[in-house]
C-alpha cells in the first residue's frame, strides 16, 4: 500500500514552453488553437526516470502516462514520497517495463496512444 499526495493546484507547463509555442502562431491563425495542438505533439520531450538507479528492495512506481506534464508531476511527487520511478509513455513500453522490473505499484492512464489502459490491464 502507498499514499501519493497531489497538489490542490497545478501550475502547468513552464512559461518558456508556452512563450515558445505562442511565438509559433501564425498572424492569421488562432494562437490558442496552435498552442493546444502543439502541447499534445511534443515527441522530443523525454522525462528521465530511475531505471539506471534501481537497487534491490527499492519501492518502484511504474507510471504509464502519455501526457508529459502530468507524468512529470507524478514522477516528482512519487520521488518525494520515497519511490523510484519508471516512466512509459505508451502501453507496450509499460508492459515491457512491468515484465522486466516488477514494480511495487503502477499508475496507469486509461487513454494511451497505442492502446487503452484497460487493454494493458488484461495483458
């Protein structure tokens, strides 16, 4: 059993990320539409996990989450609570990590890019 505390308010992406995305908006287009589309399409954004630093006996949380901002929040809060964190942005990657590392607990998003979280549960 574990307890994960979440903040009551989430600050969101850093100001520099938002400013960069707004700067890409075309003069004739809506910056709000471009901003929301760009936030979802950040393929190069990779969040570091602890797979290289795992020791026997560590409490390990596997986070399977495709939203990079929410994934980062979960990882940071989990580490603050004493967990080492493994992160997967897709269901297939999460299944592979679960088989390889046998985590203590798993946080699973229901809507993933490659499969539903329910499919991950039944696999």
